[in-house]
C-alpha cells in the first residue's frame, strides 16, 4: 500500500524522527483509507526544533511588525485558494462533514486577516512622568520561543489562533499537532512557508503528548506554552510548566448549557439545539451538552427534538448529504459508551441513540448514534462531566433563577446560551451565567476570531484566544527617558 509520508519541519528542513519511528493517520470514517504516515517523535526532536526556533527568533523579532503581518496576509490569501483541498484533507483525517471543515479553514483565513491588521496595532502607552524632563512609555516585546500544543477537533482553526498572534508579535514557535490530525497543521504551516515565513520561525514536531508534549513543556528555552485540550491534561501541563516559571495559556473542557424559556421561538431553539448538540459529532469544547427546558415547553420540545435527532444522517463526511460524521477514534467511542451506561445506571431515560454504529459501511469506522437522554437531574454525572461525543442531556426546570443555578452548578464555564423573547431575562443571563461566552437566541457553539475565546473555572486559567491572544504572546517593558541631564531619584526627589 502506498500513501504519503510526512516529516517534521525543523529549521526549514523536512526531517524524520531521530528514532525512525512513525505512526499512521487513518480516516475515522474508513480505516482502510490511510491519510498518511507521520513521525513518532521524541525529546531529541523537540530539542532540535527548539534550537532552530531560538536561532530564527534572533532575526524574526527584529523584522518590523507590519512586515511580519504581511506574511500573514499572504497566508490568508493562499488559504482561500487552497480551502477546498484542505477541507477535504481535514474531513479525511478528523471526520467532521465538509461543510464544517470548510468552516474550520475559513476560520484560519479570518484569523490570518484579523491578526495581519494587528501588525500595525501592537500598541503600548505613553504617560506623563511624575518628574520634570522625563518621558515614560511602555512597549510590547515578544516572549521568545513558544510551544504550542493543539487538539484534533479544530485542527487548523485552533493552531491558527495560536500561531498567527505569536508570529505577528515576533515570536518563534514549535507546534505539536494532535496525533489524530497532524495533516491539517502541516497544511497550515506549509502555507505560511509558501507565504514567505523564514526557516525556523515555525517548526513542527509530530508525536504523542508523553514524548513530545512533555519535552516541549519542560524545555528551558521554551518561554511560554499555549495548550488546548482536556482539563485533565491541561492541569498536568500547567503544573509541569510551573517548575520552570513558564506562562501557560490553557483552553480546556466544557459542559455547556442551553436554556430554553417558555417564551422562546421553539422552532429556532430546536434548530439551535440540534446544531449545538451534534455539530462536529458533539466533539467541541463548546458543544451543547445540556439543554435546560422550562416546564411549559419541555414536553413539546423533547418530542420534536428526539424525532429530529433520530432523523440525522450519520456517515462519511466526504458525502455532502451527511449531517453527522464519525467520532475521531475508538477511544472516543468507548467514552461515549461508558457515559451511556453511567447515565442509565443513574436513572436517566434513553430517548434516542445510545449505541455505536457497526454494521455495513459503519464497520469501517468509528460511528456513534446521536444520543438523547431525558429525565436527567443536575446531580447526575451525565449532566456534570464532559463526554465529548454526540450525547446530550435534557433537564427540566421551573423558574429562570433555577435555570441559572443549574447552568452554573458544574465545574466548567466555557459557553452558555438562552432562548427567550424577554430582553430583561436576556440581560440578566448575560450578567449571571458563569461562562466565558453567552449566546442569546443561538446555541453554545461558534466563535468569531476578533472576540475573546475561553472560559472560567476548570475551563481555563484566565487567558483568551482571539482578542487577548496578543496579550499572552507579548510581555510589557516600561521605558524611561530622562533628558534633565541630572540624577532624578523618582519618589525620593518627588516627595513633598
């Protein structure tokens, strides 16, 4: 069998893992379709990549920011030309339907154009000094070599959220793509190179979290880590990075609630719930995994939602008629199965789905039925723990205040939504929901690149992608120019 073979990118050269080990990237919808062979790298490859990035950083940081931004503008234009091919590649390696992978590439395009504009907006501040004949200002400085660890569910969009702001700020990067979806990162970085990015400014080291991710976090020359993934792994990354005093940006899990009030536009809420719950096969940190239903509409909503969920067409995302693709691997199927068993054991009622799809063409991949549970209470594990699959819980409530309490009762705080025609309730929800994102009359999924993306509690550690990413990838320097031609001792000489 012949299939493409890919290499690490280190210092502008395409190199195999020093161990010679490789791993196969398989289409989750059809395991007979080998997307490619990728390096199974180790710490020695990370060392080489960090050394290359450190060398390239010395010159890249001196390139004027507007000139760095021109590389990103060209990258966005090239991504537009390559969008269809990159979307097809992504569907093959990740599984989500073509409409969604086109959106994933489009988000990288949007990010490129947005961040290119930031090349002329890396603003500092000037401020009056407290002393005469003294000028005071602050400027942004690049951090240095940044380690980026990215997930498999948005394999081009999320890397672009990290790479592009880091680059326009003047940093050099080593990126570890998710082991399930390395090709999309390769496509993104190759586009950067084709747009004129100098050798070594971005380096790719493909491999597992234990061998590559840990080495990247531990490396003394890596000055910052940006991670997107599970809360469990994020906690490990944060604690490990603390040993070398690295700043860490963590974007992690969610258990997102969508509240449907009695006065909601029910047709709109149903459309939103279906998309929020089963878009990307539920494999989003922003997925609508809890639907909170006020008593007056609960019965009708449940009946209609279950019917719609059962009608969704599951299959290979390369087929334009498919609405729900596969889960990314067998491990995710096992997680979905285990939570179905947990929910049933806790007394939840299975209303739709609940099983892997294994017959016929489904036998070639990792598919799971769109699954709906009713009779769920807020204390059940199915209502509190992230499944990261096409599994949604319906929870009934009486009052608006009770809905807010239920929504906020979990450890996560990424995205929330409310469907209502009452403007007062909408604004109260914006204020009271404990989350980094709140939607009014839209589901919990989706993000625009120029707004802050991230969450609170176990979802994140305070940093944001999008608006705010520049803050993470830069550090402040205060600058004082004393033109008095004499020693001025600040607060000592300024005291009354």
